């Protein structure tokens, strides 16, 4: 069985727990830790977990709302951490105790206990950003946040997923009308910025298949999007009702979703 939940999703901080269980063993991977250790512990408690329950950390890129406390957490609790070499350089080439730092690469699968992680590159304004797909051997979860556009490679990695955590950062009209300065608007809406609702819907349309059961809109902008707009865009291409989907929030992402 595999399940996942978000501890928070947005520019104020991001963290997702993916859990795989095979018989008597359970593996939990934390994707990003964009909070302080104290805040992360509090959010884990709401998911009935503690810092001691984390078996590994996967850092997608160096932006503060994602890398957060990952290095300090790995050192303090001796948790193995995976990140790209570019991300490691971008955060100052931190030294970790022997055996804790691992470099992730596009196309090279990572096995952590009961979970297999498939990192893949995405277009984003970071040094070497990677997003992960997870599998427990029976089910597949695709994670895609912090990407500015859809690429052939990106779409190929998300095929066959039974669940998608998909960035819906902004509504195009809301971003255009916002008080953001033009350079920031251009960065967000650019090829290496963040996914709009429309682009997220296009990605979803390219990944639809009969086994896709769960779609979660993530990393919504507080200023330039609303959950109902994101869910309506996704529902329009999926054939599902917007009420059958959910959007991750910044203060509390979403509760556990099980893949069985």
C-alpha cells in the first residue's frame, strides 16, 4: 500500500510525506522541508507522525520554501537526504555525516525501503531542479510542482500514474491584474517559472488514463489563484467533478490519500 499527504503547499513552505508499506515494514520519505524544524514537527504531529518517523528526505531544489530545514534536519536526526548536485552547490555545498548525502540524477531510480523514487528534470529557475515519481511496485504517484512549462520529458515521466500532485500556481487573468511588478509577473509566467491552471490542465489531459484516481492541485498562489479556479480547470479536462478533487493549502496541505 502507498499513501501520501501534504504538510503545507505554497510559497510560505512545502512538505509532502509519501509512505509505502510492504507487510511488516513501512517507509516514509519527506519531499522538501520548507519549514523550520519546530514547525515541521508540529505539522507532522497533525499527520500522527514525528521527526523520528522520517526515513529519507528528497529535496527538489534550493528555493527556501522547499529546501528549508532539510540539511539541519538530516544532520540532527541522521536522516539520509537526496538532492541533485546542482541543488547541493546552490545551498553552499553543505557537509553531512558520512552516508547521509546522496546525489539524485534524472533517470536514475532510488530505492528507499519499500519505495522506489524516479527523479526527473523540470524547467524551473533553479540550478538543477528535480521532481520525483514514487512507486511501491503496484501504484505510482507523480509529483510536479515548481515547473514553468510542460516538456516532452516531463510528460513521459508522469504517464501511468495512479495519483498526481500537480502545481496550479496561478490563474492567468489574476496574475495579469495583480499588483506584482512586471519582472515578477514575467518570471512567474515564464517558461522557467510556475504552472498556470491552464498549463496544469494541459498536463493532466496528457496523462489521463483509466487508472488515475486522485488529482491534487498544489502550490496555489494566495494572491493570484483560488482553489475553485484551479479545480475547475482540472475538472474541465478530466471529466470529473471539481468536488471530486482537492487543493492543497499552505497552512495544512491535505490529509492522507491511500492508493490501494
